[in-house]
C-alpha cells in the first residue's frame, strides 16, 4: 500500500540512541557482558584491561585517529586488537568479541512512546534511521517500521557533517525542506540538520536547557507530540 506522503513532508529521520531508547544502561551492561566473556575465554586480556581501561584505550585511539569517529565499530575492533597484542593474543579474538558486544548492544528497551508513534508515522511518511553509532534497527526489532537506515560508517562521515543528511535526500530524491530530522543531540542532530535546510525537532525528554547555538524549529518532550507538530507544518 503506497504511503500518503504529503507535499511538505516526505521523509522523517530519527536518531537512535537516547532518542528511541536510553543508551547509557545499554552500554554499561554491554561492556560488563563483553568483559565477562573475555575473562572466560581470554583471561589475560580481561585481567590486564578492565572495562575502564578499554574505554580509555578507545579514547586514546580516537584522539590519535579522529577519522574513526564515523566508524565506532572499527574503533572497538582496533581497541580489542591492540589490547590482545599487549597480552600475547592474536587478532582472532576480535571478530567473536565484537559479535558478543553487538549482541548485547542490541538488547535495548525502547521508550514507551516509540512503537505507537513509529507505527502511526510509517503509514504516512518514509522513515529513516540516521545514526553515528553501530545500532541496526533490524537487530533491535524495529526494521519493519523503517524504510531505510543510514549509518556514519556507510557515509564516511558522522553527524553533524552535511554528508549524513545529504545522503537521506540522495536516497529518497527529496530536497532538505521535505525532510524532518528528530533527535536528542543539539549539536549532532539539530544543528547538523538545520545547516542543510531540514526541518528539525529536538526531543528533549529530560527538559535540559538549550545550549547557545541556533535553536530547533520545534522542541518536544515525548514523541507523541510529533503529530501536532507535523499537522502545523502541513497547513503552513
């Protein structure tokens, strides 16, 4: 069944982490699961590198190779390979360790407004997942509600780089003015989308103050407010 795409809004993009689910508890649990797995199968690494040590290692590698910002999966793999070499393991542990990380990383709990709102919007608009991270909407069980997904690793640049947002327009053959981007990050999501001419909705679930940058066109605290926002834009 064709979507009832309006003349003013064709595509709605969603950031993932901290927009559709809280990410901090996911990463904390994921790091713990990975470390326990390493302790069982590669104990020398786990004993030499604790969770915080691996986190600091990733930060150091990122400072040395800032281009890894757009490929956080590769950053994790490189950090595991480096740690393995330091304790006498070879790189064969990287692939299974990373899969353990990915399995746990995709065990998310969506905010309670996500499924009903995405289901409603999916019947009317093209929906896109736009992320700097490694999350895959198919692996978290939301693939049926998105028409396509674009990641920073695929584009070769991370939000707020214009290439991320332009990739959405290229994929859908739309102009930025026909796209709405919804996200929680003022810099990566809102400033980045505004810079290319997209409509923006800041999802501010925690009622944080807006930083001193160009403000979003709309601010909401729950996704259920999107319907009213879109209705207003449609009649402008």
